[in-house]
C-alpha cells in the first residue's frame, strides 16, 4: 500500500457520519437540499447500502481480475431498498459495521493493480475502487454539511 492516507480516511468516515447524524435535527432528515440529490435520510441509507456493493467490487477484482461488474441504478435501488423510510441512526451504525469489514479487506490487499471492467467507466483497479470509496464518502459528507449550516442559519434567523 503506497497511500498512507487511505486506511485512516476509510476509518474516519463512519465516525464522522455518526456525529453528523446526531447533530442533524430529525425534522431535517427528509428535507432535500438539491433536487439531484437524496434527502439526508436517503443519503445515509444509500451509504450503508452501497458499502457492501462497493466492497463486493473490490472482492471481484481480487478473485477474478478483468471481470465485468454490473452497474446499478442508484435511484431504482433507493426505491427498492426503501431508503425514504429508513432510520439514519440505524443506517449510520450499519455503515460503520460494513466499513469495518471493508477496512479489514483493504488492509489485507497486496496487489492494488488488479482490476475490473465497469461498462460505463472502463477499467478500474483495486486502488481506483478504494479511492472511489474515499471520494464517495467525501461527496456525501459535503452534502451532509449543508444540513449543519442550514440548521445553524435557521437558529440565528
């Protein structure tokens, strides 16, 4: 492993998300900040749901280098898995549990250059897939931070 920040970044996200979940007023969980994004409730459920999917892609690359992964429709999956009725506290815990498994896997990887083919993106190495996890976390943490700022603004008037 050549990136000294990968494991700490992967380990930090669950705690960060759990803290944000505790800081957001439940009355804000269903508010949509951008029509192209999930509500807070849905986004936390999405992260918990997608963690084993993303880990599965890493496992596939390690088990069958060059295999093709099946892309999933995030919006259809949100409906199928009923993200809109989920509990962010429970989903944050699920994400944390799933991420622990992912971190253990990533710590065991010796070759980050093997990969899979994504029909819409192209070749992705295990290293790429790990960085997608970090980027995905960052994307959603930024989204969650909008709820923190909006809540503080509402309190001040």
